C-alpha cells in the first residue's frame, strides 16, 4: 500500500509517499480501506518533531482520523462486516491507503445513534465541529433529521459548517455563546465531544 511518511522533521518537504506492507487483521481488528483522512494540529506538530506518535502507532505514518470501508474482519469481530462504511480516530497511520484497527475504534452511526440515542428533531452539540470527525458527526446528524449545533471559532470554518448542514454555528468564545446554545437546544439533546 501507499502511505505518506515522515522522512524527517520540518515543513511539507519532510513528507514522502512510500510503499508499506498491507495491514492484516488481528483477532478483534478490521482492515479499513481509507477513502478520506484529515490533517489536524497534532500531525503538524508531529511533522515538526514536537508530537511523538503514541506507543503502538506507526512512528513514521501520521494521520489520526480516517473514513472508509471495512475490507476484512478478524475472527472475533462482532459488530462490523466487509463493506461497512466507518470512520474513526487512531494514534497514527491514517495517512495511508489502509489501516488495521480494533473494531471499537471504528465509528459508524454508533456514537450518535446507538450510544447517544440521537433521534430526529433533537439538537446535537458538536465540539470541534470543523475537525474530520466533527464534520462527519454534523453531517450524519443532519442526514438523520437531527439539528447539529456546531462549535467553531473561525469565520471560514463557520461558513463551511453552515454549508455542510449545521443548523446553527456558534463561536464558543463569543460573549453570548452559552445563551445561544440554550436557545437552540431541545429536550433530549445529545452532546458529542470530539
């Protein structure tokens, strides 16, 4: 598989495309063919040598967020099947064509609907709404008929979130942010912290 690897520290010039072995499943792991990933602050710091990869994560392949389809399942995987569309957060390795992760690190509708009990018409507060997982959570909530309330501090991100279906975009640092949240919430709201 192809992966973006850290060939040193510095700016974008420290990144290279390299071949790496295809991942294989562990007993409770799935292999996910990655269709989308993101770049966040942690990767920028890692590239500069200021954020080491956590133990057990690839030291030279950044990428903390991923979205794609399950390609293979380990023998004790119980909740996912090949072809399931998933997203998740991991310690590294997301800037590659595929990754092996424990099935519990994959999120489909689980976080919002199964675990959170979200239903149509409910308000969903999405922290860090412009992040990869935050964007996906807001879009999933909107697609299910809920009202995503997106928190973001910058105007460009706020505009993008509104175009992606956020019912309301709020700057958490604004003087009346708390009042705006209360005014836009409904009973039975779900809070998702990402």
